[in-house]
C-alpha cells in the first residue's frame, strides 16, 4: 500500500453536534461587536412581557434569528430569568417578566395591543425558518404593491411579529 | 443571484465587521472537522473559536486575489495545532489501534501485524518534521490540492511538492520491511 493511503487509514473523525457550531458563531459575533462596535445605546427600547422568558428567548432565537445579548440576562437566586435583551440587526428589545411595569403577556391577557415590525433581507428564508421552528403564522408572505413583502407570525405567547423585506433593497446573499 | 466570494465578503467586513459572520457560516463546519481529526472534539471547539478570532483580527491582510478563504483558515488552524502536538500524538496512536481493528476482520493479516503496521505509520507521521507533517496531513486527510496546501502554509507550490515527496519517501523508508530502518 502507498504511504499516503496508509496515512489516510488513520484519519478518524471526531463526532460533534451542530450546537457546537452555533455556540462558536455566537461567541465570534459577540467578540466582533465588542471589539469594533461602539456600545449601543438606542434611544427607544420596547419591552415585551412574557410568562416564561427563557423559553421565549430560545424560541425567538430559533424561529426568528434574534440573538440574546449574553451579558443582559438577569437571573434570580432561584434560577428564574427575570429580564434579558435580544438583538437583531441594529436593534434591541427587552424581554421581561409579565406583571412588572403593569404589562402582560398576550397569553395571559388574551389580547395584544401592539405588533412589532422587523426589517429583514430574505423573507422566504426567514419564513421557512419560522415555519420549521413551529411559529404560528398569522399571514403568509405577500407583496404590498411593488414596495415590500411581509408576513406575520406569533411567538410562543402570542406577541405578533411582522417581518418585512423591501423589494428595492438588494439582498446581501 | 450569485453569492459573493469570500474575498468580497472579507473586503466588505472591513467596513461592516459583522459581515465576517458569513465566513464562519461557510467554513466553520469544515474547520471543526479538521481540528477534531487532529485533536478530538473537546479541544477542537476551543481551537475553532481561537481560529476565527485570529482570522477576524487579521482580515485586513487576507490576500483578496484568492477567491476562497478556506486555505488561509486552514493555515491559521495549522499554526494553532503546533501547540497541541502531544494531544495529536495520543490521538494518532489511538487511531492506529482502531485502524488495525478495522483491518483485521476483512483481511487475513494477523491482528498483531496490522497493529504493528499502523502503530508504525503513526510513529512515522509523528517523526516527520512539522512542516512536512502538516503538508502531508492537509493533503491526505483534508484532501486539499497542492495549490491549497501552498496557500495554507504560505509556501511556493514547488516547496509543497518537495515536502510531500520527502514525507512519502520517509514514510516508505520507515515502513518497508526491507528498508534501512525496517
């Protein structure tokens, strides 16, 4: 047998889970932001109330591609997440405990008084991701004149998210 | 729509640093497998993080005449692996035992012979000078072309060719029963 073929026989793959890649991505992006970004201090930060914050954030990350800001999470001594922040693009949203500040999750209140618009680059890919994560679709992607396309989805507790792609904007990839 | 080349993405990341995330999306899985083959899963995760941190910091000096960033990223990984030679040697010996166990049922090679053969392959790889070993493993395990190995190790392609030839000759010498050291 040729030497190189013998060497090939010693190639052994190490098993890994895709979670390793996700963690790595998160750390890289956090490092990039820390290194180059000015500390973001938006003038307006919407605060959304939830019954179960940890579950809500996991869903928002999985379904909509939001990212929790790792340093923002506040956990009580009992291990309950009391507040955190998620970011998307150049924006942040607070994720808080319902009841605090007089605001309630739509799941408790049975109704919502707001919806939030999110501007994205690739609505079809985003929609597929939300579908795959089990988001409840309130309206499928549809065009509004020739300006933009949008769809709406509800998260685990019934907050309504409207995702919009401008049609005249060129997708990044 | 055509997706932008790595060179274009890295170029854009100079003004929009977060664009660099796309380089991760494209290549992280390949590099994690590469690092895992060499050091095992646990060490590989840490090295992957280090690799991309370094790549991000050095993105200004990436040679944008190259379309793909993968060979360059392999090169950064190869340098990081130099610090983990002991772990690599352990893993190679474990691989040798497993390769021997894989071989013996289907062949008539006596188990002991197979075991000795592969342990000698492992020892021979270990005994190569670092530069030759790296070229050989990028070529044989990662299936990189000579050109890509040259880009990864920042060497002229002729040097890669001669390193691989030397590595082959040394392995042959160490492995052949009638060889000088056999």
